[in-house]
């Protein structure tokens, strides 16, 4: 095989190098294939995780909606009725009373009237009926009217572009997001103005909820709110995207972008601008 | 090839063996290292012992036939084969595969007979070639299993990957020179057999370098924990 020939020894060395090369190529190929497989695997895991999260959140939303419906119905059919009955009974009390009693009586009737009105508003706000029957814009108009009625906030709703009619369930989720945002503003923002805008730009709905409140630091936003995170996830579930921009002293803006790839414009679409 | 160059390489590889042993010692008292790495320092210890004795023997008595050393080397081959095979089986599910189980026990019997035959005939190739061939197959099984299971681990951060890659490169690279050693020793002048000797030594050096990498990984991961 080898006869002390330098050429043959060189050939042997070259063969050794080739073997090293083959071994290295083999290991590199294994690593490459493994990394590719790992990449696909992690992607798959992420997908499953996101799917599970969505399923859980959807279930939560359904349960929440069901609870809202039950409470709303209970307020309307039971508590509201009883309060109305109590008001009627008070009104039917005989007229031979002292002035002081009359004053107490009329105060009680007024308080009951307020309570019935508040409960009616609450019931309407919780109910999905409004969204399912009248649509998102109508429901938001009602919310804005309620805010104005409180006398604490100057609330404005602006709608631009050709209105798109989304799936009612999507509109319901959007409406709940807005409700939660308004709730946050009322509780934490110390704002005096709330500004809602629905911009139907082509096939996309850009919704913004602005306030002139105290705002907050980005860091707090990152570490705080399950509420904010939930709003983002809800927006994701309906195929939208929610972005929050804020800084101390400049108020907070919540932007929701919802494409309407599966929706069609209503046949009697109209331009709304207020 | 000059004698000085040959000796320098031998000493360098011997130093790698010693470094590998020193690094392995740092894992002795670590409880948080992966379970398959526990006790692995014994391999580096034996390798360093054999490596130092071989280098001393090559440098200080270059003309002797090294028959005692050759016998020790042959016996250490059993340790080399059993230890590394069991390591691979511990990392993989090798022992659950009947063919691999049979190959290990059958291989061990053949290896014992081959070593006896080699010692009596003052030869080398069969037992070393056979042991390395089996180890090479076990390494390929490891890679096969790596690709067929869920890829949960990060390969470069896994000590077992570096160790088995070390074994794979060593056995793959040294297989051909080892198989032909007996033939070459008879047919080539001593000066020229050094080439083949060096390839074998370097392949073991690469293996121990990758072992050092595995030890370092274990130690850094333990510190993080």
C-alpha cells in the first residue's frame, strides 16, 4: 500500500483532511437540520399557545357577556320593577300629611326616580341588545351621552368615512373595549375631556379614545395593567391591533385598528360626520 | 517529518489531555451539573494518565517496542469503549434498542478476544478499530435520535452534544489510520509511521478539546443556576 513514497504519504494526509471535512460537514448538516426543526417546533408551540390563550379569552368574554346579560335582565325585570312599584306606592299614600312628611315623601320619590333611571342606564349599558340591534355607533353615542349627562366630562364622538358594518360579535368586543377604556379614564385619568373617533378609512376602522388626563409613564404601562393587556388581547381576538400612547401630563390615546377583510359595506352606506 | 515536530505535537496533545482532566476536576463537587455528566471526570483522568505515560514513553525510550505500554493501552481500550458507549446510551435511549444492546454486549466479548489476540501478537489495529467503529455507530444513532425527537434543547448549550461530537470526530478520523497501523508499522520506516501516529493522537486531542468545551458549559450553567 505505502512504499515510503512521499506522494503516497501526501495522499494519505489529504485523505485524512478529507475525512475531517466529511465529518465536519456531517455535524454541520445535523446542526442545521436540527436548528431548522427547532425553529418550526418553536413556531408551532407559539401558535398553539396563542390559540389556547385566544380560546381562554374568548371563553372569558362569553362568560362575562352572559353575566352582564343576567345582571342587566335582573336589574330591568326585577329590581327596576320593584323600585317602580315602591315609587307608585309612595305616590298613592294619602294626602293628609304634614308639610315635613310631604317633603320627606317627595325626596323619597325623587331618590327612587333617580335610582330607577341609574339602574335603567346601567342595565342598558350592560346589555348586548343595544349593540346587536342598533350597531356600534348607536351604542357609543349612548355611552357618550351618559358621560355628558354626568356633568363631569366633556365627551365628543366623531365618525368619519363610509361606515363599515362589522360582525355584531366583533362590534360587541369593540364596544366592551371602549367601555373599559372609559371606565379607566373615569377612575384613574383625572380628565375633563374624552374624545372618541371612528375613522372608516377604506377597509380599515381606526378607532381612537383620547383624554386630557394626567397620563402615565411607559414603564408603568408595561408592568401594570391586566386591564390594558386584556384590551390588547381582545383586540387581537377580533383581528385588530391596539396601541396605547401616553406620557405624564399629556393624556392618553388608545388606538384600535381593525381591518375589515371579511366584512362588506352595508348596501345603504352613508357618510356620517358630527 | 522531523523528530522535534513529532515530539512537540505529542506534548501539545498530552497537555490537552491534562487540561481536560483539570477542567473535569472542577465538575467533581458540582451537584447541579446534568446527571449524565456525573462521574465523567473518570474518563479524563484515565485518558490523562495514559496520555502522559504514552508521551513519556515516546520521548524517553523511542526505540523500545513499548510492549508494556501497549498492553496497558489495550486494557484501557476496554475502559474507553465501555465508558463512552454507556455515556452515549445514557444520553440516548440506546439500551432500549435491542440491536444496540446486542452490539454492545457482543462487541464487548469480541473486543476482549481481540485484545487478547492483539496482546499476544503485539498488534494493535483490530481491537482499536473495532471499538472505534462501534462508538462511531453509536454516535450516528445519537444524531439520528436528535433529529427524530422534539427539538427542545439548544444544541450548542448541551454538554452531551459536544462530548458525542468529540467522540464522533475522534473515532471517524482515527478509524482509517488505526485499522492500517499494524500493516504500516511492518511496511514503512519508523520515521514515516509518525504521520499516522500523529493523526490518531490529534484526533484524540480534538476529542478532549470538545470535552473541555462540555465541562466549561456545565460549569457556566451551574453558576447561573
